[in-house]
C-alpha cells in the first residue's frame, strides 16, 4: 500500500519540475522592493522639478510651474551643459560596450578553469574606491577614539 503524499511533498515535487518558477518567486519580492524604491525616487524627483526654486533659500517653494524647464531649454548655458553631459554619457556607454563585450566573450569562450579568476581580475579596479573609503573610515575612527581617549 503506497504512502499518502503530504502537501509539502507535492509542493516540493511541483517546484522540482518547475525550477524557473522557484527562482521567479524567490526573486520577486526583492526585485519588487528595488523597483518600488527606484520608481518612488524618480517620481519624487519629477514632482520636485515642477516646484519653483528660490534664489535666497536652499528650500524649494511648493508652487507648481514650468519655469525650471523653460530656463533649461532657453538659457544657453544650461543647454550646453545638458548636451555636453548627454554626449559624454553616450560616449562612455559606447566605449564601455566596445571594450567590455570582446573581453567578456574571450573570458566566456577561452577562460576555462581560470574564468572566475579572470572575471575577478577584471572587476578588481572597481573595488579600489571601496577599499580607499574603508581605509579612510578606519583612520577617522582611530583618530576619533584617540581624541576621546577611549584607548591608550
């Protein structure tokens, strides 16, 4: 006589057959949270862009108007800064794609057992900023502790 399957066993078997669903459910909550925070930040920025800026105060005046957009589109200095920033971002994006795609292709095709090492070596320069910040914070903490005379 076969044993009766429990609900947990059936659920486990279902997720074993549908592995993609298990991954989707596992990632759904964190991705929804990240998307929500990102979209809320963008919405806040959009709302604030319609408020009037006071020249004498760092706080915006909560009056709805299109003056910020009019100034950005009509003032030559803002137009130059905007176009310069846009084309610099476009150039950097294209340069990163042109450089990184062949490197990634080479690592994927010819990396072999050194693939992880090659990826880590490729990403190592990006960690220098983090390492420098940690070293600076250590120095600040040591100085603060020495100033407070908590440690001899």
